[in-house]
C-alpha cells in the first residue's frame, strides 16, 4: 500500500440504523472491487465483516470491522460499524479515525432514530458524508420522500445526483445527473461489477432528468461561489464544474451528495464507489491532526499545540482506536496520521509513557490478515506486539512526542451482577472481564462494596447480553447473571452557601489542617437532550471555581480541594449514586504554617462536599430513552396503553406503507419518551401484543428526575416486565 500516493487513499466508514442494509452495502463493495468472489449474505451468515458467531446468529453488526479493497487505482480502507444504539461507542471510536463516511438510509423508512444518532456523531467529528438511499426495490420505496426526511431531520442540504429508473420491484438502474447517462443492471441482480450497462438517458425520463439536473445546478450554485459565477454567465454548469463543486461542498459539510440503489440486488454499488473516490476526502484533504504535548491540556489554546500533517516523512503520530484479542495475538488497530512504522520499530506510547515495540504489521480484512513490512501516514492497520496500548492511546516518535485526543466514552446506564458457576472459576472470570473491558471501554466491571458481587455495566440489555455470551463462548466459563438494573444519578435541587468544613488531625505524627468554605449550587439537569457518548466519567456535569482572595488558600491547595470534591462525586447522599450537575465554589479558607498540605486539603474537599451535599436538597435522576415503535395499525391501541403503563410520554406518531416487493402493509410508528428502567423485557411484551409483527428501537436522551416512588426504591433493580 505504501506505493500508493496519499491522494489515492480513502478512509471511510459505513453508518446506518440497524437493518438499513449497511453490512450488505459493505459486502457488495467488497464483491464489486474484487476483494471477494462471492457475495456474502447477512441472512445466510456468510458475510465477511460480520464474522463473529454472535453477529451471524443475531443477524446484526456488533463489532466494527475493518476491510481494505481497491477501486479505480485507489485504496479504500473501510470500517463497517454497528447500527444498534447499544454499540454506539464502536461507532464513536471508528469516526474518530475516519476521513469520510457513507450514510445508508432505508428508501421506505428514511431517517430512523439511530440514523440520526450516528449522523450527529459524525457532525461532532466533522466527518464529511455522502448518502446512499438503499432498498429502492422495496414496496413503498420513494427517493424523494427519503430525501425529504434527510432534509427535515438531519438538516443538511441534500444534493441528489441520481434519478431512479423504475420503481419498487421494477427498479433496474439510475440516471447519473452529473454526466447525464443511464446505468442499468440485469433483472436477476446477479451481474458482476463489469456487467453494469451504460447508455443514454431513456426517452421517457429525458424531461424529468433535465428538470432534476437544473434543480441540482441551482442548489450547487447557491452554495459554491465558483459555480455561481459560471451559472450566471452561461445559465448552466458543466459536468467538470459540477463535480468539483460537489467535492468541495462535501468536504466543507455544506451539502450532502445523495445516491440511490439496491445493495441486495447489486444495483448502484459501482456508482457509489465512484462517488467515494470523487467526493470524499483523502488524508491529504483533511486538516493536520492536533494534539497536546503531555496530555494534561496545558498546551490547549495557547498557540503551542503540536500538529502533524499527513506526511510519511514526518515524525510518527498514530492513534489506537480498537484492541482485540485473537488467535493471531493481541491486535491493536491504528490510524497513522503522519510518519512511517516498520516491523521491529520502537515507538513511544505517550499515553502510558513507555516505549513499545512493533512486532508485526497487518493489513486487515475483518478476521483475515495480510502481513506488511511497513505502514505510512493515512493507513489504517493492525499491529501485534503492543502491551500497554489501549483504545485511545497515542503512539508517536520519542523525539517528537504528542498526545492525540482519544475517542469519547459514554457512561454505562445498565448493570448486571455476575458470578462464576463454579467457585474455582472466580479468578478466570475476573481475567475474562479485564480482557473484555480492555477491548470495549464502554463496559465497566467493578466489585460492589456492599454485596461483594461482581457488577458489569454497559450501554443496554443487548450490550450486556453480548458481553456475557462472549465470556461463555471465548473462555468456556459458566456464568450466573442477575437481573439488570439501571444506573441512577443524583443532582442538586437546592444548594447551600457558606458551608464550613475543618479538617484537623493530630495523631502523634505530622498533623493535618485544612479549613474550607464551600458554596454548592445546581447546574442544568445533565443529559437533557444529549445523546449517547455525552458523558465522560463520574465528573461529568461538574464545575469547580475558586473565589478566594488575598491568597488565603494557595493555588496548589485549591487544586487539591477540587480533586477532593471530585472524589466526593462517586457516591451521593440519597442512594449512593454518582453525583452530577452541580457547581462548587471555594469562597474562603485558612491554612496552618506546618500542618497544611495537599493531602489535608484534598481530604477537606472530599468530606466537606460530602457533608455539604447532605445539607442540600438532592434529586435522583433516571436514564430516559426515546422509543420508536413500529406496529400494524390494529395494534396501536394496545401499544399506547402499554407505553403509558411504563410511564411513557408519546411525542409523535405517523403512518407509512412498506413491505417486501410485491406486498404492502400500512404500519404506524409511535415515538415516546420512556424511563429506561421500564423497558426491561419490553421486546417480549411487544411481540406478544402484536403477534410478532411489532419492532422498536431506542435512543438515549439523557437523564430526568425520577418520581418519588422510584427514588425511594433505587438502587433496587427494576423488575423485568
């Protein structure tokens, strides 16, 4: 790969709601590029990227899988990401290292809840996207309706560059509005990539083609100054100008190119690959990556941030975004932003502050690997031999150190208690959990101090089910699993001012003295309107300020007080839940010439805030999710009643027509906000109420105050319904 210029590299991900056809799109890309010689099918369990036994059994993507292929002289490093909300952290880690993405939408459903979530994640990372409206062969498929939902729910400017030929099961191809040509495929959908037929625009579509081309030109001219100049001078845009403007607007995020097709029937994949090459950025097109000198944030905002451009000759800068234990060894997946690595090189792990040796370098294609002698800037590879690197670690040259911003990690919201079936396997279970948490940072394993139980926390029921099954399958361990319970939070409803705490300790040795005066007040309720990935630990939603004057508390002691306050956030006074959503101000204090120290003031901060919180009016918060339920019309009444019984609040509804080719059915989609604790066992209940025809998806929306009965019973586990 290192012989390819960086301009011929594309690092992209495939993003979508579950069941939008994302993995099928990936499989067809591999087939069209010649990376595979047989089309993998999700329903047959023969896909390349969904290679884990659980993925094939469940028919969904669980783990982000990297593959590489070539198209038109370009190297494409592609990551197939999960579509289920429980695995949003896999998407987050992938987006952190990607230069572009293909967002896949169902032509019938349009923008679905997880479509919106992954789109917002890509927005946060500034990842340019193109959209692919899939399943154009389904009954009820409508390109314009899907594009309208993209515009209304995601708010980009959609730039539709194709017109479908035929509708639903008669969908046979597309008209390329940029080059004004028709691309068609054979009826059975079994054609190879080379069998796509190019020809003139069909006569019955000429008028519609020219109308849509005009709309495309006008939309581009409104956004691109160069295109506007040509449009005003000539009244139209040439294909070259239009393509260049579309590339610019994609990179800037001002517009989103929209294509369509049916991946399952192998229609529209080749134009999608052409669009990836034409519009998505190469490593040379993205800004230099920025970091800090030592990871403490001191360099941020002072104009002294180290940065690395995509240059193989520059000092090494690489980010580890995934760790996986396989039969090959411990694989660490890297995105190289600058520099070059070779087998046997010694690199500096700036996060762990130690040297590491690169044993082997591998080109990855899901669970298969090809050895490489070296990798260069712009590459995504796996390496063997790193011992300390974790997801988020920075590898760099020792003579030019920097720390890159790691991917964000969401706070877990659901927990289960685990124990080994056999007492002799307790140590093996602890080892398995440590390995699991290393591979998936969104999982947290801890020992409950009150019960002594091992508790595993994650992003949802499915997330925990998959984790436990992985322990059983990979390690051959029998595990007992307790009922799930949600992770509550506590916040300040009404604060206190001028709370005084004195820490004095004299036990025969060196004394300890610290005197602090604290004000505690609430911030906005955390998580309201925020999606997954918004938290970053127990200190999320916490502000600390110092209003001390006259140096009554030295600066180093102020930092110690803040650290002590953060220690106190681990357990709140109402139920031992983590505390969030508060501001603490140190207003005064005194020191002792001999007995004051960092330790004394940290202790004062911890116990002072703990006692201050007991004097505050506290509020227990519970996680809340947006639920989208799709059911037949005749089952709506029962579903609404069930949601109301689960403390759900309906926020919207709508009807749509869809189904498989040749059939159609009217379904109703209900959107509601429901406490997460009320959704345990909901899948079984919904199937029972709808004779197996109902489906639902969830999206975290943050935390909300829990009603008094829930507050009083927490942290007892919610019963499954």
